[in-house]
């Protein structure tokens, strides 16, 4: 399993990392985003969407569980499972219908819904370390490894 750790100085740098991930992303990829509240997960998603060209407001779908975005003919789903109470909630929103070969999914708090989620291409672990953040990115598929190789080359 290939992995890399990136040190992030501020919110702008976190958005920049999200933009880089968007430019290297392929349709159908799934990202799992782990980390405590305030560690930068939603900021990375905002940068990812900006990297795709989305200019609207990016909010965390904490209460709705999922926020869909249509950007340049690409569907991107932003999930936030923080408030997930029971596994029936994911079944009720038809969670499996979101994961197709063309949609991109970014999932915050995936450990709360692991029973219903597909295998991700990347695990992203966000850690707060004094005045900066560390993002450890681990590839779990060939597509994820290819993305990490390209990211490291930049």
C-alpha cells in the first residue's frame, strides 16, 4: 500500500491540496476522510470542488448526510456521516445508488457507515499538530496508487 504525508500550514494550503487531488482524480473514485472536528476535511472538499471549477458555497452536509454537486458534467458527492445514528439511515437515503463508475465520492466520518460503503481508492487521515495539519494519504486501489504517484511527482 502506497502512502504519503503532506504538512499543511493553513486553510488555503488545505484547499490547494484538495484542488490537486481533483485535477488527478478519475471518475468513479471514492475518498474516505478521517479526522477530528476542525481538522480540515471540509476545507479539503471545498478545494477539491474548486479544482473542478465549482464556484458556489460548499457546506458540510452534516444534517442531510450528502450534498450532490454537478460540475462540468461530473457528479461529485460530499458525504458527512458524523451525525449518523443507525445503519438504517444510509439504507433510507439509498446509499448504494450513489456509488457508480462515474461519480466521485468524498466521505467524511466513513467509519460510522463502513457497513454500507464501498472500498475506497484513498484513505485520507487528518491530524492536528500544533500550528499545522498533517494529511496522510493511503492508496487502497491501483487507481489510488496512480493518483499518489502523480501527486508525489508534483
